[in-house]
C-alpha cells in the first residue's frame, strides 16, 4: 500500500469576483464580492497568499469607487455551501521562515482592514461554511447575515496550533463579550465543535438569520433597510476591566488544569484577548507576531498533519472495490446491552433500515429498547430531531428473544460479552439461521476474529467492526480483516461504516487491534509504576505533558475497570509481559473500589480516589525504592514502551503505515491534534531513533524540518 500522507500542493487560488447590484428604492449600488475558487463544493474555498493579494487589489478598487460615489455599500458572500473554510493550511505549513510567516499574517490583516475601512458600510452574507479566516473576513465587515443552513462557523485555530490571526482575537471579544469570545476561541476548538447558523446568530456573531432558499435576496433587502435607517443594530459596550481580567484569569486557570502547558497556541490566544485596552493597530500587530511564532512551531505542523490525515481518512486506505459490497436492508444486533443498543440506534438512524435486537430474556430486551427510546426523546427535546423522525426510527428498532428473527437479516453484528467461547457459540447458532449471503460482524474490542470464525462453514463472511464508546460520538471504526475474511465482507463493512458517517481504518486481526493495544499499554505502564512504588497521583498525571483529554485513571474509569483489566490480561496472554500484570488492579476491580471522584467543576479532570493508593500498597514502601519513578520517569517508560510496540505492530502489518496508527489514535483515543498523532511525537521527542534506530516519518512531514 502506498504512503497516505498528503503532499503539499500548489495554492488553490480563491478569486474575488465583483458585480454591481442595484439596491431597492434607488438607494444606489451595492458592490457584491463573491469568493469563488472555480471548483465544485467538494473543493472548499480557502485563502492563500495569491488569494489575499487578489482581495487587496479588489478592495483597493472598491476604495476608489466608494470615494467617487459609485457605490453605497459592499457585500461579501461565497460560492454555494462556503463563504471560506479558512486559510489554506497546506500553504501555511509550507512556510520555511519566520519572516515569511510574519508577512503572511500582515498581508491578511492589511487586506481585511482595508475592507473594513473601504469608505461605505460593509456587509458579510455568510451563505455557508465560515471557518478561521473565512469567519474573520465577515468579522471585519460592519454587519453580518447568515443562512439558516450554513454548515459551520468557527475560529478553530487554537486546535490547529495557531491563533485567530486576521482580527478574530481582537474583534470577537468586542462584538460578543469576553466570556462568550473565549468559548469561541478556546473551548469550541478544543472540542472540535463549530457553531451552527442558529447558534452563531444567538451568540451575536451574526446580526440576522434568513432562510437558505432566498438568503441572498433577503440579505440585500436587509442591507437596504440598514442603509435607510429602518433597522439599527445595537452593539454591546466593552466589558469593564474587572469582568475582563477576571474572565481571562479564570480561563488561564482552566487551561493550566486541562492543557498543562503542553502546547502554546491556546495560551498565546488568551494573551491576545487579555489586552482589553489595545487599539486595533496594536492588536493586529500582536496577532501578526503570535501567528509568525506559531507557524514556525512543531505544534502547528503536527496539527496540520493531523487535520489532513482526518480529512483524507474519509477514503479508507486499502479498502476493496466498493462495488463488491452487498446490500444491507435489514440489520440484526446480537445482544441488547448498552453497546448493542447504541449500535442499534446508530444503524436505524443512519442506514434507515429495520433493526432487530435480540437478547436471552425480555427484561434485557426491554432495557435495550428503553435506551433507544430515551436517546431519541432527548434528541427531540433539545431540538436536534423532529418528532416524526424519532417516531420513524422508533418503529424501525424491534426487540425480541427469538433468534429466528435474524433469518431475514442480511447483516448481523454481535455485541455480547467479551468471552471467546460465547461469541463462537453465537456465530455457530447464527450460521444455522441466516442466509449464506449474510455478513456476520463482531464488535469485539480485542479477541481473535480468526479464532472466532474458525469452526464456521463460511468463515470468509466474518468481519470485525469495532466501534468505540460512546458509539454516536466516537468517529473511528476499526474494520478488522481476519485470516479468511472475503473482499465482499470487507467491502460491505466499509460501505456500512461510510453510511454511518464514521472514519474506517483497515486493521489486521492481531490482539487489541490498534487503539486498545496502545491505549491499554499506556494504562498498563501507569499501573505498573504504581505497583512499583510510584504514588498514584504522580503516575496518574505523568502523561499531562502530552495534553490527553483526561488523566489515565479517569480514562480507566470511563472504559470500565473490569473491561480494562480484562483487555490488559488478554493482551498479556497473547503478547507477553510487555503488558504488565497488576495484582492491585485485580483487587481494585474485585472490591469494586471507586477509581475517581467527581470533577471539581465542569470540564475539569476527575481526581483519583485517594483510597486506591491503599489497594496498591503504600507508595515508596519497603522493597519498592529501587523501582519507584517520578513523573518524568513514568512518562519515559511509557513512551519507550509505546515506541517499541508501534515498531512491532508495523512489522506485523497490523496496519500498513504509521499514518494509519496516527489516524486511529487521533479519532479513537483522543490523541491530541497538536501532537499530530503518536508517531510524529515519538519522532520529535527522539524515542523512535533511540528505541528503533529510525524515524517513523520523514523529517518535515509533521514537524518543522531540521535539515
């Protein structure tokens, strides 16, 4: 298989096309500027150096026309579905010097500021996606309207190792207030959660919202009403100094508690927002300097690498010809527990086909159906689903205790307890009921699918489809190729997961696959350190410099202590003592000891329950002094183990390239974008060369080239 790392390309230039529009009631001429790269909606409009230069030239001409009285207003909109998806990250990541990075920031600021000072009122008509520099071009206008179906509005820069560098850090706090601005600039990027059109309007990022069907016409009529003075948009006063400084201080505390100083971008963005009394010139210059510094960081290059991996990951590498996929018209789910019920809901919602859940007694079936119904009710109550849609999905999900109801299913996935013998029994029973053409899938998280299918008459139709919990939220699915899995079964699995709107990675049938093998290894090394005398709290926070979404024991609690222990033990059995034994963990699970306490505040990590120290023994107790580690030692041992394991996985062909391991860890384990996945970090930190004698990726792929 070929390397799937995207290569730099020439700038996809966005043009700024101007046409004159006569405003109603003889108000005069509106110069309407449309951003368009000349390509269809599958090639988003982005902003690079050539595009920014063209914008500057267009705005210079508009200045002259405004001064001559030829135009009374300027409007800015985009091609269908996009205003602009932000800066062209490929171009940004190809910058080789800080001077060039500084020039890029200054050019954007100059063009945007010229637009804001064109001499007549300026209006942004946000007809579609507006991200980063795309949203900032709207923010630099006097007024903004948004189409009700606009896909996403956001300033995602701090999640990509940058800051909002073309006015966003200065303009947003003054437009909507500093508290809401920090949600836009820091919180939402960390969650990778852009705003929908209605949310942006409610927040104040847009002044009016119109139906998509006649959005431009309504926006122009609204523009005329503004110019006539019939509509006046009130702007909020600047927050007072106490509110401003207190909000910034609280945000800094939250960053320290969650990011732990592991990456500079959010701190630089907060520093920009912190200066309440800067004028626009000073603020824009500070944004330029911050942007120039950050463009030349490994964090930014790694973030772009991760972003491109995720974007290109929508087309699974190594998947068979899609035409081999079999049609799926009725789905069976073996089991009605929490995982099974989540899968049933997702299939019914996205595939829009009948789904039957089967379990051994009616109580379990009713509980599974109850979960589906409660989740649908929640979606309706929050306005994310209509009552009619919820009713249709409810009608499609059926529960039963009769295994014969699977006879008419053409796709059946088992989600029963992680016991190999039980899963083999399930498949043996199914084979006597379903059609020979039916695809049998397993949601196992670590067990051998080859062994699971070994005794079947048609093992070639068994494929692994490993979902992550929670099923609706986690974007990754590992599609597992067992020894005898057919191309038809694989193609069907990929076709199904695509309809489920998941990103799929093709994985060989090896213990733990990708995510669990590495994630459980991390948990195992942390627990091993505790077994050897390292205090629980020290070991738990040893990985803080990596910027994980949560500390290790909180993750262990989320997975479920019994599940985590089971996977650790099964991996140790299959792969040897690289996966440590843990008597303390066994006792913790047996006793049902609570692992973590409640978070001190929403969004903050959950602290370890201090009582679990006693389960493992006294930290630094007798016989443990020689092996107890400090936090740096625990992190070193963990990263060394990860490097060795990834090397072995690539030798085994678990996946074809390091990039696919990174994609799995980003989407399945929350490995931070700013690290670029796991292998770029191990390269930059020197572990790959120290442990394996070579880098995983070429120099410059996910870092600032050292050559």
